[in-house]
C-alpha cells in the first residue's frame, strides 16, 4: 500500500474544502507586544497581532520574564520527571496554593496544558462515579469532548446555554443517579457567557455536580481575575473549576481547583497527570508571578475592557458584521471559508495585521470568522487603522456576511 499517497490525499481534501491551515511564521519580541516580526517569503516585516490568546500581554510582562529567568538560573530548564517520580517542584506546589486561593477552593492541581487538565480530570472523575451521566453543552470545546469520551460515561448534549433544555433532560434521569454538568463560562468562538447561576440551581435541584471550564475567563474577570464565577460570586457553588495558565496569565499549563478529595482523586487516577512529565519550574514560576500580579492589579483588565468596547464601537460605526457579546472576544463574521482565508491574507500582506481565519471544524460551516482579541496594549490608533483595513478589505472581497448585513440595514431603513 502507498501510505504516503493516502496521507497526501487527505491533506488535499482539506485544501479543497478550504480547511487547510497556513501558519504565519511569527516572532514575538519581549516588550513590544502586540507587535511581532513576520518572516514572510520576501523577508521580515513588522506586523500587529490581533488574535492572540495572551489577552493581557502578560507573556511579555517584566515581572513574569524575571521570574522565569531567575528560576532557570536557579533550577535549570527541566522538571526532572513526572510528578510521581521527581517532578513535584516547590514552585509547582506554590503555584497550586496560589490557584486554590484565587478560586477560594481547598486545593488546586496543575497540569502541563489546559487540554490535558480537561482530558485527565473529566475522564478520571467520570470513571470514579457510579454509572454516571454527563450533560455537556453543545458548544463545549475539544478537550472536554475528549475527556468525556475517555471517561466512557453516558453523554447527553444540551443546546447551547439553554437551561430549559437542560432541565428537560435532567428530569428524565433518576434523582439518585450520578450526574455531572460540564460547561464553559466564556465560549471562545462567539464570546458569549453561560448562565452559571441557572445551571448551578439546576444542579442542586437534580443532584448533579458541576464542572466549569474558565480557560477564556481566568485573569480576565472577577475582583482578582478568578473568572466569571468569581465575578458573579458563584465560585463556592461550582464543584470543579478548570483554568489555563497559557492565555490571560501568559505562560503555559492548565489546572483544576476543587475540594481536596476531588483533586486527590484526579491526582491518583488521572492518567494524563500520572504519566506526563511535570511542568518545568521556570514555567511554574512565570505563571505564579502572573497570577499573583493579576490578583492585586485591575489595571490590565480595565484597559483591555476599554479597548474591547472601543473596537466594537468602531466596528459598529463602519457597519461591520460582528457578534456583539459582552466579553473580550470580538468575532467579525465572514461566512465563507475561502473568503475568510483571503481576507486574512490581505490583512497580513497589505496592512500588516495578523488575524488567523477561523474555519470548520472549529466553527460550523457558513459561520467562518475572524476572531479578534483586542488587548490593553492595542492603541486607539491601532483600532482605527484595523477597522478601516477591515472595511476596505470586506468591500473588496464581498463575503456573504457583508451582503447580509447590507440587506439587513436596507430593510431597517426602509
């Protein structure tokens, strides 16, 4: 069998469906965020990144850089093994204590990534429950789906953020049956927020545990950056909070925060925790410095929220098609995979703005978009320049979303 041709055929299928990912060769430079160097075919060029998950620029903060540098000098680059062998460094323990305090939980458990945190925790918890049923929001991301799959529990999907549908499904299960409701606080592609209080109340009413993924919210919301649950005063009502260190905290890694019993159980049964080399002390040190800073500083969050509102204001004034959620994620809708990639390419090559196109399977076909994440270091002038470039490029490419928006505007003015 010609194995290579088989793989090439599948890759060509991606290209034919406009789902082939082209990665921009970027070089971030400390202290210059959101600027970066794009190593293009014609040479290096300065560009502005508009789609980073380093939402607050903490990955380039002097505090975190210094903490990582000092840790490398003092402790070296590697962890030395899995947590069960020789990888439980003092820095990781300190980070876990800080995260537990951030979320007002008894304990926290750190993993090498947010994906691993979800996959290992959900699968372990599911396997330890007695004949459980998992209720999963239809928009939950891939790591949650993978964790549920590996846990081999019965899965029931409820419509996105639809608590009436969720209650209908919960009613069909015996009260005594073990249940786990898994959902996110901020959904990364639409930028909408889940009804946490309503879901918590349903969990209490129908004897279910709650698992809340806050990866796009930790660092960004709440009095100390604890996420939407902290902002709404509901942290104590959630059984398991999951977060990441690789987005607003600007480092790398993931974690859960829960009771001592739950964290200890995941530590003992989660294969993704047991068999993975631990996070290097230097990464833990950078994350710890970032968490500590954002627990006491509102400056970065306030500046980000201001710029997010400013971008939405300017997009509205230019009649651009975007989702008007109240979070830091601003999806500008395109509605066609090929044109989404084309717009992204023009913005990069002609204007020096990097926004990666978001196509299927990340989002449903027909809802392709540019996912913009303005940060505290994007200036008002940068925002104005971006919106003008977007407007001109959309007029040139004429994506379906723009046609739809124009039709809607004409109908409203008629």
